[in-house]
C-alpha cells in the first residue's frame, strides 16, 4: 500500500507522517517512511542541489532533477517495498511536481505527465492526504520559534521556499485543481486544526477505506 502526503511547505506533513507511522506500526503493519526528494544515495545528492543551491536552476532543469530523484527512489526502494507487502508512507510524490513545477513554475502539464509517467513507472498512490494551508500562515509557522523577520526572501529558507508568496499561491491553487480531477484518491484536510484532530481524521479515513 502506498500512502502519500501533499501540501505546501509548512503544512505539517512531517508531524502527521510520524504519528501515522507510529499508529500503523502499533497495528503490526510493516511501515516504511520515505520523503521526496531523497532517501537513496543519489537522490540525497540531488536533494542538496535542488534545495541548497544559492544560484538559479532553470524550471526544466529543476523538473528533471526532481524526476531523476524520484526514478531512483521508485526503482530502488518503493517498488521492492510494496512487492513484499510493506506499507509505504511517502512525504511528497508526483503531485508535488504537478503543483510546484506545473502550476508554480508554469511548465506545460502534458509534458509533465509524460515525465511523471517515466519517473514513477506508472505507480499511483492508494490514497493521498492533502494538508491545506495558506502560504502566509505556513510561513508564520515556519518562523514561529525564531525572532527572524517573516519574509519569503529570508536566508533561513531553502531555494524552493525563497520562490515567493505569488509562487506559493499558484502552487496551492494547483493542488486544488489536481484534487478536483482526482477526487477519489485525495482527502483534503484543514491544516489549521490541532495536530491530534488531524491525526484522528487520518486514522478514521484509513480504517474506513482500508479495513484490515
Ligand atoms: P522539503 O524540505 O522536503 O519540504 P517539505 O518538508 O515542505 O516537504 O523540500 C522539498 C521541496 O521541494 C518543497 O519545497 C517542495 C519541492 N518539490 C517540488 O518542487 N517538486 C517535487 O516534485 C517535489 C517532490 C518537491
């Protein structure tokens, strides 16, 4: 089974993924938590290029790097894990590419589809949890434990996060578009709710849709 989490940076995916993994493990499921980009030797190097670079990366270059990282992870880790019956929880998958590189950077969506198909070997998640939050609120959360002034240009942010408020508004709109075309696979969650309430919502939906 493949469960994916999506949402703009700062939506709270990692916290929910940790809690869900703990819950599923307590149910005697073999769980593997992965994140994109990364989680293979080559993919981690690509992650560093994508997130830590100070210079510019062209939109197509960025798309191909995310896709190369994904191809590595799918072939080396995801396909073998699913084949032996593990439950894979993945922090971002191809919907991130559609939202960020498609709606955010403006790359043609048909071209994206072909590249996604190549990099994923056609694998589609069984269920995708989308944590919805406004970009400004996500940024506020990110800076909440610091005294650093709130800005999308801040040095504290990674290369993607410095793309600005307008970029993030387009990414969020992109997610909403994607969901409207994939209603059966997506579950939209209001990320402003307390952590425990979101966790309960996720568990309830999983138990309803995939009873053991
Ligand atoms: P990460 O630090 O993992 O962010 P988060 O914790 O919010 O998931 O950084 C991943 C960044 O890469 C994030 O800004 C989203 C972006 N991204 C894309 O633009 N396209 C993609 O296909 C993927 C997987 C991620």
